[in-house]
């Protein structure tokens, strides 16, 4: 399957002039894109929809991370240096996170639109985002197929049980919400790092890192691949805590928040809100210790928890206070 997939990639990469376009569409599956899109929806369009979008994306991304380390399969350039690497990726390859998240995220939005054209747009985005990963040399076609399959399965389960889950959550007290949030974060840390512990006696082939280093994209002194980095789990756990705390408090303190208003008010909310994201993301990263690993993990969890809490709670509270 990998040999067949490599031939596909080489054929795609022989087509000239597509690099910029493919990098644009692959950006639609990267963290910075979602960090701008979901706040824009929450602050300026529909807070309820944005909360559900966030849950879909975080759940899909978290499951994808677990599947990646469970399968621990290489990316194309790790086993064949003929592949041109046009996007730096250090995690395992199967299933494709871009493919799985695209199915879950855009499929969810299409389900909310409930129009044929919504599904048409969603399927087009899913296809081209996924194909961009092939062209950029970071995934095999089997990675995309696995991502699509898992994305469809996850989306179907979510849409089927969403109403029941929301009803159940509304019946919980604040302390129960908080306990559930912390419990989910701890469970994810346990599962992710538990799989890493099981894999410890079975190191990846040294040739993977050697081939990956030939791409020339890795900064000097940095590892060419780092697929068993436990910091990935800290990112998800921190985001879960930030979202859970924000959602728990929203019913008590955000009843006055309205996403409508004039174009000027919406622009001000977005500008101020994004400024807060940038300050938290850059500022907290600079003060996070570089070692030991335990402090790095804690710092990463705090950073992502505060970013999520800012987007879904602190920023709206600020907008209410300054009357925008």
C-alpha cells in the first residue's frame, strides 16, 4: 500500500504550479485557521453554533491523535527520500488529521445548513484539503481513506447523540461540569501517554528520521521527526479544560452577550479578541520552561486552557463590560 501510495504522490508532484494553491487549502486544516474561524463565529455570528463547532473539532482532533500513535505508521518522506516535502510534519501519518477533521468539521456545518449546496461545498473542501496533503508529500492515500472513514463514523455518532448529550449536560451542576471536564482531560492524558508507554520498547526505525532530515525543512538542532511527543496530549487536555470551564460558566455570566450589532462593533470584537489570542499564545509560550518535560507539559496545558477560556468566556465578558 505504501509503495503504491508513493507512486501516486510522485505523479501528483510532477504537476507544476500547484504548490501555492495546495498550501492554501492545507492551511484550512491547520490550527491557526480554526483559531480565527471559531472565534469569529462565536463573537460575531452565532455563539451556540461556535460552541458546537469547537466540541466537534476538539473531539475529532483528540481521537485522531490517539489513532496516530496507536498505528504509529510513517509519513511518505520517512521511507522514500524521492518525495518532496512541502509542509513540515513530525507526527505519525495514519489516519490523516486534515482528512478526518475536514469530514467532521465541514460535514457538521453542512448538516446545520440542511441544503444540498451545503453538502456540495463541504465535500469539495474535504476532497481538496485531503488531496493537498498528498501533493505536499505528507500523507499516503491510505491515510486519507482512514481519515475519511473515521471522520464519517465520528460525525454520524455525534449528530445522532448530540441532542441527548446536551440535555444531559444541562442537568448537571457547576461542580459536576467541572468534575467532568477535569476527568475528560485526565482520561485523555492517560490514554495518550499510556499508548506511548506501551510503544516504548519498540522504537521507530532510525532510517525514518534520516530520510525526513533530507527534506531540509527541519530547523538546525531540531529533530527531523518527533511522533512520540507527549506535548500533543497536553495541548488537547488544556483545551478541554478551557472549553469545559468556559461552557460551565457561560450560563451564569454570558446571558447578556449578543453576537449581532453593527459592523463596527463586530469588527471591534474580532480585533480585540484576536489580539488577546496572540498575546496569550506568544506571551505564555515565551515564559514556559523548556525543561523538564513535566513543566513543559504543564505550561502547554495552561497556555491552551487560557486561550480556549479567553475565546469562549473572558473575551465575551469583556465585550459586555465595554458595551460592544
